[in-house]
């Protein structure tokens, strides 16, 4: 049996490590790199909105690209600010409406398949000290072996757009009931 040369083993190990780094272990989605989708709306409110995001998703359920609370919150705040729907967007406590978004679950395939992001959205009206509504929003985006980051960002963007649509319907319903 021929002897295995240490340089051959080291070379093969180096190639394996390089492949893993290129295809499986990239950096997590960051708001400075995440494309923020514009929310198409001609509706505006003379109201302010405070936004709070809680929870972190990642760990074993998201094999390569965990989505941090900060990244999701930045993308949500930027989308809301760019839309111009509300008079102001903040995280202060004296707003006309308060939105709380909880990051509940992020499931990514180990090889390929769908990325699933689940969040909970709740909106309250501090003026009446009442929760107006609560909703669970699940977004799914297909992912290839090397496209988990893109799929995670696509699921995040879809989740934010679906959440804003739900928020506007909820606020419309609440304001029409109070008139």
C-alpha cells in the first residue's frame, strides 16, 4: 500500500475548506447590503408610528444565514420611512400607533429548498390603550444550495411588505370604526 503524502492531505483539506467557505458560510444578511423593497402606496396618514422589533432567529434552524433583529428592524424602518405613509416613524413611546414585530422562526434548508420566515405583528393605539389586532405572517422563498442568503433576504422583504399591507388594513378598519 503506497504511503499518503502529508502535502496531498493538506492540499485536499485546503480545497474542502475553501469550498465550504465559498458555498456555505458567507456573512449574514446586513441592512447595508440588503435591498429594501419600496412599498407601493398612495395612502398617507397624519399619524406617527413607533416600531419595536424583538426576538432573534437563527441557530440550528437557520444553517448559514441567521437574520438578526437589528437587520430586520433596519429593513422595516427604512421601508416605512421610504414609503411616506406615516407622518413620522420612530421607536419612541409617544406615537399615535405602536407596531410590535416579533421574529418567531427562520427555517433554512441544509442543502436546497424553501426558506421560511415567521413573524408576529401587533398594532396598538396608545390613545385608547387597546391592541387593535395581532397577526402571524409567514413568508417563503425558494433557495438553492448557494442561494440561501438571497432567499433569506427575499423572505424578509416579502414578510415586511405583507406586514405593512396588514398594518394599513388594520389602521383603516380601526379609524373607520372610531368615526
